[in-house]
């Protein structure tokens, strides 16, 4: 009979949390390199952990080819249990009492959304999860995704940039042309614009829409921050593009009557690090989604 301390053949040896985390990361990111970025491990380390897990389970979890990687039937089944086991482990650690270390939730989102509804989310979340400490990071969507992939963030709310995105969709945003209420757009003159830098999805949609109808434009103001753009618009010198639900007081929308084309709605999504398996993070994601739904249902919002 094997002793209690004997690792060989024990469930703890087969289902080591490092091996489970590597498998979940590979399954959710679709590759060893991207999984390594999330886990702060080299590609070879992640590959070794997958091989070790397959050996201990005596089954193949992944189909590997030179061009793609996919889960086997057993891999798809085991992924469900791997996620649950990692989550149970985190629940156990967080439930051992006041001596446990507080959990930090590193959440990133664009600044304009942080200004509108984030305080409400944080108050509600703190009341139900006092042991979790959110750290908030405000950046542009592309920068947030880069920080998530680098392991610097756990969850990020972004504007969808790719139709092939596999992130969780949590809402939509109606995009509008906006200017100060005293601003008058001169017909047959280039549209003066105040926009975010080139990597901004809103900027790209605005310029594509203007180009499509043959309307000339000029970018007079560029800012990384919504505050910088707001200053330019408040001076009555420029038009910008924003979400309807984040339209500041004193601004009005411009549409076809002003010679500006309609804009496609933006999809809001949450990206989550595959190494994060904590029930409080699930609750936070659900709360963000509920808040966005409530904001879209408010009078005047069409999100």
C-alpha cells in the first residue's frame, strides 16, 4: 500500500495546479506562446507541462500540427474539470479566514467608461466582496489587451477591434458624431476633428465613414485622454466621435442633417486572463455586464 505522502499515483500528482493552469491557458489562447505570455513562462515550459499532464492522465489532450492546435475529445471533456478544479482551489485559499491575503483584481478599461459608470460598479462590488481589492487601469483598448497578454492585468473591458475576437461580448455602444452645442459645421468645408490616436477603433470608423461619402476632413486635435478631446470640443472648434451613453452635458449630436454619415455600433467585450480562475472575478464580470445593460436601458440611451 502506498503511504499518504507518496506522490506517485496520487490525485495531487496527476492534477497539479501548475499543469492544469498551463492546459487551460493553452486551450483558451490557442497556442503555447500566447499561453506562456499569460503565465509568465517560456513556451518550452508550457509545452513540457502539457506533455507531463498527458502522461499522467494517459491520454492525448491536444492535436498538434504545424499550423494549428486543437483539443481532442478527451481534451474538451477535461477542460471543463480543469477550470472547475482551479476555481475550487482559489475558493479554498480565499476561505481560510482573515489570515488569508486579500485578492487583487487588476481591471482595465477605457477612461470614458471609467468616468460614467465605474464608481457605481466599484461600490456595489465592494459591498459583496470586501476581501477583493480592485486596481483600476485606464488605457486605450489596444493597450489594455497588450497589458493583459503581458500578464499585467486580469480583466479588461475593450471595444472590439476584430470580428474574429473570442472575448466575451458584454454590450454594444451607439456611436455618434458630437460637438459643443454652440458649434456650427460649415457646409462644403473639411470637418475639423478631435480624435484619439491612430490605434483607436472609433477614429478608424469615423475616417472610414467620411471617406465613404466623399466628405473631406482634417484632424486638428489628437489626445490619448477623453479629457484632452473634451477641452478641444468645449472650445467649439471641433467634432469628435463618442458613445451616446458617454455624451457630456453641453454637447449635441450631429447626423445626416449636418452632412455626416451614420456610424456602426461598437461591440464592448471583456477579455480575461486564462490564468484567472476566481469566483469573485466572475461576479465582477457579471456586474459590469448588468451595469452596461442598465445604462443602455436608460431614457435616451440606445446602447
